[in-house]
């Protein structure tokens, strides 16, 4: 099982390791002032150009450009992976990475692996010629093509009690599957049985594309609810998850808008006809967590696409509170009576859906018109009834400008004074629930991990470029990967280059690292030639910055030197190093010159 090592524990390893002691086991180091010098272990040379700087915990060679910290030395010299190098050093130093890891993180990893296995099992069942025939027929009847079904990873859970259970039993992962809610313990006797049976399976994915839960639509059986969803877990929180976000993210960023529907197949139907910025709720409520997901995807507007019946009108009331509380720009598009989004999309196509979306009304206008159609002309009793229905909406809006403006808008529609409306609607604002659902509170005895420092923008561009095109690592002739200062980025790079892929690397990253890399990915070129040119520019910039930092240090250390004939040995070494650094800088600028001189790396802040 892969384990994500906390960034602060890697930092602890680097702070505790004796870099001089570590390197001197393999290299004959000689003291040179405050530093140590030797012939480089990574290339043949007669004149020493390999330096170890214990004060700054790094080494570098002016000859072959090798540089880095203790972890990168173990990687390079002993041929270890990043994670293995960290583990070896931690073991030697007595830093217990496993004991320090939050048990909830281990459980999350187990659930993640069980969910991956289940997604593959369901997918395979769907495309088996005989076993998945009825499920494929149902999917086709909903207007979903094979291509769309494959893109969204649809699957089939057979009408069997232990189809998935047997797979987990063979893998020795039954307990993990139970934690994920995929199998349940039998009420009598030993053993487990499948939670999902006789259902078309819809994987619910994180924005990075990894399956984290499932929704199952019952077909061909009479027992059980029509829709059955995974329970919440360490991996899945329905109040922070929107179905289809993995497929919609790029289109949402492009349009700066998202379309919200209430059903998985509604979202699938819209994607089927080309409305690819549609997402669906995984619960009946819209939460602040959902709004954060949309904000990270750069959605500036949310369009509610709902049924035109009473259920759709009730949904508008239910969703209005969170939207107004978030200060979101929202509009409402109602379907014709008897239609739902996927049937409308199949009949009218993309053009019809787009016309409907263009005609959507502002949320408050729609809300007021549906609650009190006659406005000021309505009777007193009708106005009071409408106010009662507004109370739950207003109760979710915190005190402040939005709430005051809402009172004014209601007063204008009702023909009352704002103060009278406020008095009639006055109610306590409910306290926001903590995110995380059923996650247990952290132990008061366990100190919270240090806050993660934001990753440097330039390093995010380096990692983003490699995630876009892993083969670019071969163009990193100066081993800039060893120069990355942010441990979260080094972890993401190690994860991506060890065969897990870019999406998995993002899934495992912290929010700060994820935001930094995603921002870089959006700004980097997509075509291979411009991307390589940008990558070389990034490598050159990182190396030049590192060299310049060292040159500044040397300048400060030598500028107080009295005269050329009174130089100390340490000062002589620093001046020699300065000449070598300037030569190295020249080589970097020459060798990392992109083929297209007009292409520059996107250096916008992350």
C-alpha cells in the first residue's frame, strides 16, 4: 500500500540529518572554511569542485551541476526513489514516519484502494457480453452512448450476493472494502455480502478523476430504493463533492459558469449533447463546500437547470439559501412541464439547452415571482404565507450587506417597508456545520501539523510541465528536480513519475499544492514544442536563481576582506567558487536556451 508521508516529517528528516556525515561515507571530504570540498562522486575530475554547505543543508558540483539536499544525494548516489530515500534516512535517524501518520490517513488510503478495485470490477461487469447486457440496454435507453459511458466509467453490479466480496476476499482487502461501505457484514454467521446489487453503477469522482464513491440505479429487481449511494467515508464527503466535476472542470473554467442539475443521468445527458459544464449534486442540499469546489474551478455564475414542476420550484427554494449566503451569482432555468434535463437534451439537442440557459432568470427574481406571483397586488394573507416560506432561506444568510440587501429586495416586491420585512423575517442564523461530516475531532493531545507554506510559482510550473509531459524529465540535464525547495511539490513529482500518473499525484496533494499545480497547468502550453520550450525556460530560471542566491551570499561574505594579500583560506575558496559559479551560470544560459527564442515560460504568480 502506498503511503503519503507528511511534508513536515520529510522536513524533520532534512533538519536532523548530518549532511557532512552522510556524504563523507562515500566521498573524501576536506574542510574548506565553513564548507567541505571534494572531487565529485558523480563525474570524473582531478580538481575538486564538489561542495557541501552544512549551514544551508545542500551540496553542489560546479563541474557536473549536481546539487540538492540529503534526500536527493541518497537518490542520486544510491539509485533510490524519492520515497525510499526519505524512508531510509528516517529509519536511520529514528524518525518514525508510520507512528506519526494520522490513523485516519491510513484508513483513507485503504478506502481509496478498495474503491479503485470496485470501480474496475463494476466497469468490467458492464462490458461482459452476457452479464452486462441488461445494464447496457438501460444505459442506451437513457440516451447515453458507449463513448460517454466509458468516459464516466459506468459499471454494473450483478444481482449476486458476493460478486464483489469474492474479489476482495482474494485480494485480502475485505476489511478495507467494509470501511468503504462496499461490503457489509452478514447479520448471522461469518462473512460479508455486496452492498450494491442489480444496479447500474455511476462512479462519483474527485475533480482529479479518481473514484471516491458510487451511485447505483436499480434495474431488473424489485427490492431496494431506486437510487442507492455510497455512505460517507474518509474519502467521500457528499457536502464537498459534485458529480461530473472531473469531466466539467475545463469547460467551467472556459465559460466561467457551471450548470447545476439534481441527477447523475441528467448531467450525463447534458454532456452527451455537448453541454459539458454540467454537474450534479450528490445530495439534496447545496453547501458551502460545493460553492468552494465551484470557486476553485473559477465558476463565477451558477445556472440551476431544474424540472418545471412543483419539485423543481421547491428545489429553487431549497437551494436559494446557500447561494444567497455565499453571495453567488445564480440564475434559474426551468424546463417545460414533464421534462427532466436529460430527456429535454435528447429532444432539443445542445442548441435547445443553450437557448434555455441563455433565458435563465436571476435567482431572486425567480424566487420572489414563484413565492408571490402578484407582488404588491397580492393579499395580506398571501404575503404572510410567502414570508413563511422565505424564512428558511433568509435564516441561512448571515447578518451583513447581503442580508440587508435581500430584505430591501423582498420589501420592494411585497410593497412593504424594509424594517417591517426584517421584523417579520427575523430569525436566528444557524451556525455553520463543520466540514467533514462524520470525521472524528482531532485528539487534543496530538499537535496539529504545521501550516503548509505556499509552493513557489516557478516550482509549480516545473512540476506542472512534467505532469503534462513526463518525458520532459529527460530534458532536465541540470537536475532541477533536486533543486525544488517545496516538499509537497517533490512528493507530487515523485508520485507522478513512479507510475501513478498526474491525476493521482494531484489527488494525493494538499490543497495548497493542488491549487499551485492546477494554476500552472492552466497557463502552460498544450502543444509539445512550446511546452518543451517553456520547460527549458523554467529550468533555466530556477537554476539561475539558485546560482544568484549563492553569488549574493559569497559577495556578502567576502566584501569585508581587507586586501588581496591578506585573504584567508576560506575567502580564497569563496572567490574561486564565485568564478566557477559564473562559469556555470553561463553554461546554464547557453545550454537551456529554448529552440524557439520567442517562447517564454508563463511566470504569473500562483
